[in-house]
C-alpha cells in the first residue's frame, strides 16, 4: 500500500486526460500498443522506416515517431496520427537524413496520450545520443522510477520507456553495451526494444520473449522489426527471430549477438496469434493466417452447430471463420461488410454519435443473411458491447438464428505486457458465465475455443499447467512475471496506462 501512496501524484496526472474515450472501449478489442522498426546502413533510412511502420500500422494507430542519424547529429520527428498522415510528406522525410533510423508506432491510451509519450524517446547521454523504441510494458517501471526520482532524475513523460533511458544514463558501467545490459537487467515485464546511438543499432527481447522482434536484411542493411510483414513491404529478407533474452548489436562492422540473461522458460504472447499480429506475418516460425485457420477448425470441432452459413466479423474474425467453415462443411459468406474508410470510432464527437460506431464500420449483407441460420465468428469478446450490436444488426437483417463462435478462450483477466486492456471488472468473461454472456449479447448459442484447443491450433499441447510455454494470462490469470507496480491495486487499467504510456 505504500506504493499506492507514492503513486497518487501520478494518478492525479492521469485525470488530465480523462475526457478522452478509452480506445479499447471504442471498438471493444484488446489492442497491441506498439510496433517498432529500425534499419542500419542504408542511405534512405527514414523513408524505409516509414514503409516499415506503415506495414506495422495495425499495432498502433494514434502516433508515430522516427529518429535518424546522419553521421554528425540526430534528427527527431514525432507526430500524432497515422504514418501516412505525416511521414509520407517529403519535407518531413527530408528532415530525417542519414543511413540509420529507428521508428515506432503506438496505440495511445487514456493516460498516455499526447506528444510527450510518443516514441522513439531520445536523450543526450554523457557518451552521446540514445534513441529507444519499445514494444511491451515494464511491470516494475513505476517502482524503479520512484527510486530514480529520489536520486534526482527528472521525468518528462509517463512512459516506462523513459525509465529505461534513465537506467542507461545512470548506470555505473563504462561502455554503452554494458550500460544497456545493466538497464535491461533491472526491468521486468515485456520488452522488444530497438535502440540507436551514433555508432550502433541495438535490438533486444525480454528473457521470456513476450513480444515479437525479427531480424531482416535489405541488400546488406540490417533491419529490426516487430513483424515479418514489415520486411515484406520493402522486399527485405527475413533472417530470423531475435531470441528471447537476446540482444543484438549492429555496427558498421556487422552484427553481434549477446545473451545477458539467465536462460528461462519462454512465454511468447499467444494472443499475437489470435488477434494482434498481421495474418501475413510469420511469428516464431508460424504463419499467423494458418494458425488462425486452425483455430477456426478447432473451434468448429469443439462447438459444432447446425447452421446455413459461417460469417466472419471482419476483418479479424475472417481467417478463423474460413477454418470453421472448412472444418464444419458450412458455406462461408461475407454476411457483414466492413467500411474501410470510416475513421476510428472513438474520434466521433459525442456519445450519441459514438454509439453509432459499429454501424458506421460494419453493415449486414442482408441478401446473404435473410432467413439463414448464421454462425458469427469473431476473435474475442472483451466488454461484449460490440458483439451485442453486431448480433442485433445480423438479426435486423433477417437472420433466423445467430450462433456466436469465438476464436479464443474467454478473456477474463487484464494484460500488463503492452496491451490496451480494460480493467478486469469490465471484461464480460470476468463476471459472467458463458450462458450469461450468450444472454447478454442475445445469441441463440455461444461457444469459445478452449485453452487446450488454442494450443493445439498453435501446434503445441499446453505442457505445464503452472508455467505453460506461452503467456496466456488474459485467459487463465497465470501471469508469467511478478507485477510489482500493480500488486494490491484493483484499478488495473489506470496503473497499466501510467506505467506504459502506451508503449
Ligand atoms: S496477458 Fe499475455 S497472452 Fe494475454 S495479451 Fe497480454 S501478453 Fe498476450
């Protein structure tokens, strides 16, 4: 509880942003909060980072930043909005010269919105500039931050990534590699980082490997990116995944691999396969689209239903719906059409308009649905509000029956590892049984994939019930790390946002 007392000033700060609508509330999904990309040794580095971030736009849509180095100085551009809103403008790219650059796209959240939390973070240290872009969330950042503040550190953001920069800056080690290692050994939680100094680009993953990070090569220039789709967009070659607990250091002499942590059992985020990663990415050796189709097939086997058509809730439910349809032998139809040109629902000005969000984004394809028994397939249920509206829309279009099938187990616990998550009490599955949820969203039947079915779809049986080989905490409540900043506090969302700043 002493921790809470010291957090009060920070929590008071969060209320300054209280007028903004939480993004997860707006479209009722968990949202991955960041994508990172870096390239070393290519003249048009910032333009390539722009393309890479564009391919990673699904990992965060509210703000982006790029830091480049031109051989004598660093250049920083950070803007609110989509990559295409700013970084495709020639005069912006012209302000980012150099043959190395790193970038970041982020999902801003209630407590962490605003330019001061937009990454990459950049600081001038005693041995030169350091830029850091972070995907994940540190679960002891506030605790470390308090210690640093007592020692005189001044923070300019609410981001956990800034805590990491301070740890590098205040390390007693001599060279930058050692200082960086010293810093990452003091933090806990999830981090896939891309950092850059005048002489090197560094990439690393936390020892559990919770978030992804891959290594690529473009005609001899090394690339670090959150997902392989960011390599494909520029025709780069996928080299390999950065290993959990690995730190790679890229210089003009080549690439070096270090392992600064004791080996641990890895716990990659299984939700990346369900929803976060792009279906055309290959993540930890598995094509995401294929996994999602297998998820759909498992779902059909576990939750069979007599129906006329299988309809995905687009776009995220589509691969699983295809897998369901093929396994169940029920025709797949695009019974809901998504309008790709509507803005994000939360930017609507008032409550009455915002509640129309689902209709603006999705429309029932009445001709396909009318008089049919429909299996609706979606990736997950968070609050249930979107599901409720989609089901009503399908009923209004004349469906005879609506059966909902969810391509993941019930999400009953919050995420502390870099995902925009409502507090536990807002998660429908944390307070209702499956039958109650079915009644709430008004479906004829509701079925979820089991946790074992999810593991089967990924291709590995769940091996250890206490410490399985993936993080599946939002389904099971079994967190793979301690949660130092959050222990004993029930306002998970507020603290999570403060700790992450949406990284
Ligand atoms: S709790 Fe674990 S599995 Fe769930 S979203 Fe977070 S990292 Fe992924």
